[in-house]
């Protein structure tokens, strides 16, 4: 099953709208509920967080995409950067461009943990359990499956983006520090 980018936005396809309208019996209740919540503005991470189990929410969304009930919203080509726009039009007002939380979290480079792998995993899971309680179990399991420091650092970055998008940028940063060390 293909993995969805947590920062991607999803929209219902015609097949998805038909599945809701006709109350498609092949859909699990939770999948149908998530499908109903897909509106073209919420990100994968936000939708997954609406499910009691975030990891299960991600799986259900990937399954809905595989069935053709949802698709990733295609963004138009990026507008020219502020510098390029200013060069093209000197009279253009200079306004700062806000960076969305998920983009800010994703912009930080992945670095390997400063501690040994097992200690890093233990610290990361302890942080998640303390913050999210039992709902953190699927994320903790993903961390515990990591075999190398590089794999762990990549998984921490993935979870960090998910947390920044669905919960709190500040807590996502704290998670990253707890997981990877100083």
C-alpha cells in the first residue's frame, strides 16, 4: 500500500462521493467516516488525527486512495519567489511570506541521533507516551521497528511532520529533541 505524504491535502473523487451517497457496504465504518471528512482542505495528518488511532487513520486513508475514493489535491505551479517577484516588479510591496507549520517542520534537515539507537528509541517513545497516552502506541511501534540510526532519524522526521501538522509545531520540536538528543 502506498504511503501518503502527511502534508498532502485530499479530495473526494466522483467514486468517493458515489460511495457515500449509496452507502457502500464494502467500506468499514471508520473508513466511511474519514471519507465523509475529506473536503479538499484538510491534510492527511489532520484527517488521520481525527481517527482514534492515528496509524490506523493513515492506513484507512491510503486504502481509500487505493480504492479511488480520494485523491491528492494537485497544487498549481508554485508562484515565483518573493525575490523574483520583486525583481520583475520593483513597485511590488514587500510582504513576508508565512510558512505553514508542516512546511516549517519538514524544512529541518534529518540528523542522526547523538545517543545510541536503543536509548534514542526509548526516549522518543517515552515522550510520545507521556504526551499522547495510549494513542501513541502505533507511532511507538514504528520507532521500535527501526534497525539503523538513519532509519530512526527518517522515521522521527516523518512523525515530527505528522505531529506538527495534526497537533502542535512546538510539541513536534520537543519530540524531535527528545528523540534525537541535543
